[in-house]
C-alpha cells in the first residue's frame, strides 16, 4: 500500500499549472542567453527550474539535475516543447535514477527534432503563407496581413500544445515501458550520433589542395583520400575538436579560434582548401 501511495504521489507531482508555466517560460526564454558554447541550455534550465524544485527537494540531487540541464542543448524552439514534455515525464517517474535516460533522450532527439522543426516551421509555412500574404499585400489587400497574423497565432498555439501532449505520452511511455528505458536511451543516443555524423560532410567543407608532382607524374592528394574514405578531412577535423573539448580548460570559443588559426595557416601553406 505504501508503494502504491508513493506511485500515486509521483504521478501527481507535476500539475497542469506546472505545464502551463513551463510553456510560458519556454515560449519567452527558450533562446535567452543563447551562446556558441551551450546554445539553448540556459533557456532549457530556466524552463525546468520550477519542476526541478518540486521533484528534487534534496539540494544535492537538485544541483545535479541543474548542472545536467545546463549542458549543451540546441533544437528548433517549436519542437523543444516535445523534448521538455518527455523529459518531465521521465524525471517525474524515475527521479535522479533517470538522469542518464534524460541525457540520452535530450541528446538523441534534439538533432532530429531540429531538422523537422526547421523544415516545417522555418521553411515550409513561412514560404507558403508568407508568399500568399505578401502577394495579397502587394495588391493592396489587407487580408494578407490578417492571414499572416492568424498563421503566427496558430503556430504559437500549436507550440503550447506540444509540451503537455509530450508529457502525457511520455508518462504513458515511462509507465508501460519502464523496463525498456535503457533500450530507449541507447536508441536515442544512436539516432543523435547518426544524424550528427551524417551532417559532417554537408556542413564542413575542407579538402587537401596539395598536389604531388614528380616529372610527368601528378598525384592529387584529395583524390587519393577520397578513395580511402570520402569526407575524411572533415571527419578528422571534427575528431580534433571533439578531442580538444575533452580537456577541462578548453571551451568551444577557444576551439573555434584554434580551428580558425589552423585553417588560415594550412590554407596559406596550400595544404588545405575548399
């Protein structure tokens, strides 16, 4: 009976008011203090603060989770509510024991959700309805302005729906598949790593411009590297930055400066090019 009571208390820990407050916080501050080192981490932590205070009365546990949520996080602001909802459901059920699962879900979902959100809410909707509204405005039709305002109001409304829906579904997921959280975490991490790995050759452009010549023999080093592994240089650069960030005194800002200096030197030595 005691265990049953505890489970019921856990289920009721987060109220509709908490979800609404989190929605407002995320809407207004999701990108507050945005920076190149941790990006949206400050907004995410600020959104989670009231829930963390409620779920972790123990100060040490609360501090651990605050530090966890203040790590690197970046996704489309529209889709962030989905991750927040799932996160709240996991922490409500598992508390501090679900810390690794929370990290895995955030890491694994923020990349794919960013791609979906940027495509739908950053490209498709503005392109379609923005074009219609702009055309109507050029014709002197005030309905174009009204259409654009209505579309943005609907988008904000949809954004407010995402978090509670994700929380309810996340609660169901945790309750029904509690024994499969490790598999869920591993799958989320694998998905995130796969997405990031696939983005490397599309985001980073670096080629070996050095050409070896000996008599009539000409050997382009980039062609040789492509036969070994396409996009090898971008992968090596990412590995170098990853290794540098593993040191305590290294920050993303320092890593960016080092990469810039290295790029300038190698470009002027005609070793690397674009």
